[in-house]
C-alpha cells in the first residue's frame, strides 16, 4: 500500500507543479491552500466550485450583453461582468482566466466587438479547461486519502 | 464561545469584522482569512446591507441582527449601488460609527483613489487579491489601537498608505486610560500615524 501511496503522492506533486508551470494557477492558489486545514478540509474545493459557478453566470451575462439581436451592444455592461470575473479569478489564482479578462476588458473599453466575442469564446474554453485540470487534481487527492496517505504540501519552486 | 461583547476576559479580545463585498467568491475567501486570523466575521454583499447591519439605515427594526459590536469594517471599493468609498463616507459622517476603522480593498492600484479613501478616513487600503499576511498585518494594526486622532480632521496625512512602516512603539497605556470617552480628541505623541482608537471595551 505504501508504494501505491508514494506513487500517488508523486503523481499529485508533479501534476500540481505542472499546473503552475503551465500558467493555470498562480500563487493566490497557494494562498488559498494555506487557508485549508483539518477544520476546513474542503475549503479550496468549495471556493473553486463557487468560482466556476460564477464563471457560468458571468459568461452568460457577457454573451447576453454581446447579443446584437437585442439591439445595440452595451459594452459597459459587458465590461462590468468582465471586471467581476477578473476579480474572482484573481482571488482564486486562476491565472489564465484572469489574464484573458485583462485583454477582454481592454476590448470592452475600446468597444471592439470582434475582440470581445473572441475573448468571450476564449474565456469559456479556459475556465472549462481549468475546471477539468482541478478536478483531476482533486481526484488525485482523494485517491491518496483513500489509500491511507496524506496529501503532500507541494512547494512551488 | 458565546461572546456577547468583547469584554471577554480571555487574553486577546476577538475582533468582530464586518466584511462587505459583492463577489460571493471574495466574501468566502475573506471570511476564511479572517476566521483563520481569529476574528469573528459577518459578511454582507453590499454597502446598503452593511449600513442596515450597522443600524444606520434609519430602520431600527433591523437591529435584531446586530448583537455583536463591529470593530472593523473591510469593504471592497467597486460595488454596485453604494461604493466602498461612499460607504466609508457614510460611516465617518455618523457619530455612532465614525470610530470604527474602515479598510478599503480594491483590485486596482489607482493612486488618486487610494488617496481619496485615506483622506476620507480609511484605515488602510489593501490591494486584492488579499493574502493571509495582509490580514495578519491588518489585525495587528487594529489591535494595537493607540491614541485617538482628531475625529474629523483626517486630512492629516494623505500619504497614509502605510504598509510596513508602522511605528511599533507600544502606546497601549495611553489608549486604555482614554478608552472611556467616545470623542477623545487628544492626540498626544504622534508616533503611530495610522493609529485609531478602537472601542474594544476590553477594560479588564
């Protein structure tokens, strides 16, 4: 069993590091992990769940605001949702999503419709990609615990 | 741990923090940051709700919620409806609430905005995303209390964007002696520039 645990822990460590290296996560995610303990063992998962729900809601708001069939596009409305998404992605360490929001915001300010539509598509892809990655990471954690091991603290550089 | 007020006889009284943010994610993170730093936390999603909670909305019927005195208010700047800045102003304009330290958080590092908040009486201005170290530092700053400053003349030092240069000389002796009056305007030694007396009611 120990060999299995060790293997799972190694996988977990490598996977986590890769998420940082590939820019999915930044050190705000590390900060969130500091807030997790035996008293609140699922804190990170809970916050990320809220974040992904936020993504769905805000992206839907943006899509609606960018819908030309309902009239002229209100870029400030799009911008307001982008600002919110930028904020929550920043708070959870969702680095790529946040970076996209920065560009998205600029397109909103420039009232660049095509740019906004492109960003909207990218943001949708990006948050889903992150969600999948994190689900894999949480699954590894679960497997470690089920095998009787503890989830290692991963030191990012 | 049924604290009815902060005159609990334990070694360090717990701060009761009112956290105001329209983002659900940020509220959750902030709540955890504060709880882990041994604070009691109440979260609300808007400036209007904050005023209601504080009893400032003129509707005394809502005061059932308020059974714990608030020692610190941490608010986001950009919120729909009442902004953090407007909330700050309302609090500082209220004789009942003006002594409560208010901290503003923002994801945007806009100097004029920061100065505007500090001039209006904000205790600190935190850049988001807020980290555990920020909360710890903030808590130390608030717990240290210190001398009172002039109630309204907060135009003293717009450059109060103090991060780490807080003079840590102990001024607790003078603060306990003057903790009884609510509008003590004596500012003796100005060694702790950002000090604001907190009515912690921890009078032994």
